[in-house]
C-alpha cells in the first residue's frame, strides 16, 4: 500500500504518523526527544515499523518541529514546514470548519486563527514554561501523581484553588503554599489548570477574537482539567481530536502528499533502514563576512549529507555531487 510519513521533532517529544492514500492514520508514534533528535527519529522509525508491514510504499515524507531541517536531512523529507502550517493543516483535516486552534506542547504553546480554511493570525510563546507539558510534568512529579492521572484529579474538584499562573515559578510557590494551608490535591490541580488557561488567554490570545469551532491539540490536550478550564473560560465546547498528541506529524504527512501529487516528483525518502545508520553532527563558524554564521554539518559514514545555518546560503549546497548539479539535498517549501 502507498503511504505518507510525517515527522515532528520538538524539544520534548518526537512524533511520527503514517497515513494511507485516503489520509487515514494507520500508525503513530509518540516518544521523548531527550535532547537527541536524530536518535529519537531513528527510535521512532523502528517503533513505527513494528506497527505495520514493511511492504508499505512510502510515497512522500514531511518534516516539522524545531528540529525540522535536521530531520529533513536524516529521513529524506520532501517538504519541510513550520509548526504553524503543520498544525493548521492537521486541524483543518480533522475539523474542516475550525476557526481557532489552541496548541500546547512540551516546551511552547501556540494559538492559530483561521477563516475559510486560511491562517489569518497566530502567536507563539517560547519564553515562559508555565502551562507547557514540561511544567505540568514537573508538577505531577512533585505531587507524586502520574501525569496521565492529572486530568482525572482535576475533574474531581468542585472548586479550584486560586493559583497564580503568570509565571511558572510563582505558580509552583503558590501551589506549595496552598498545600501547606491544607487544600485538597484535586482543588490545587484544578486551580493550576484554571490559572494556566488564564495565562494562555491573557498572553497569546490577547486582542484576538476566539471563535468556534475550537480545536485543542498537543500533548497537554490529554489533560481533561485543561479542557474543562478552557471551556469554562471561553463559554463554548473545545474539541480534542483523536490524534491530538501527534497533530504536527499528521499535518506534515498531509503536506507531503499534496507536494508529491502537485510536483509529480518521486519521494526523497531514504528508507526505514536509516534508523540503523550512525550520524555525526558538528558545527563551525563561517569567516566569510561579519555575520559569523554558525554552520551545522551532518555526516554519515564519512559523507557530508548537509550543511545549513548560513544567512547567504553559501554552505547550503552540500556534497560534491550536489555541487556539480547545484541542487540542494532536500527541498524546503
């Protein structure tokens, strides 16, 4: 069968999705990046293969996430797109008339506004950890509660405690103070969810018109307490799609299919065997001008696969063969 692969590599999680020709998800993987994006992609590819028959013919591959350029080189991506585009495409695929996308991942959060299927506005928060998956993970560990049960605890609360949510440090100290005062754990957790939603809406959504249908995606969407808090604050239903935790990868797979069909090109996918190769990454500074760009270099078995990072593109043509043809190793649309 013909399939399309999407890969989303972020600072906290690495996600892969395999879709068929009808854009139905046939397999997905959610794994931790742990500061090693290449190893995470290779591990994810092995886990993905374990879920289906190797007879699948991969016709297109898309990459997104903070490590999308690196991922594009490693897997042989046909398209490399930013997270806003990938998440918007995935949301539209799931809820065709979606107008607002709330996305909270492991290390950042986003809001995307769409009108008639087109992104009209967006905002990202990459500065403060409050409200992100990593912050909630830390609080779950501190409370001795599995993160998977965080939402269940929140739903037991009838009234959440008042927790400061503007800053992660203040939120944690406020939670400790409420514990010392004897507040029930479920009320503290629900109060935390409510404060994080307030923080999200006051920062990312400030000055923006949030309209239904609203889709909530990202790993934090699994927290039922956050869904309840968003619905209470917005006064409307918030939709959580079935594959909310891998929506970036899902959108990448869709974009890869569209790209391959539009261009008629064969995929650049290097095969699932790349999970067995040993990649080496290094960097150097270009002294060609005052920009002093840091150039990242990727090698496998002594061969340079790619260099990127220069503002002028001087180093973007990689191997000797690529230099002769003057074509980059992969295409970034």
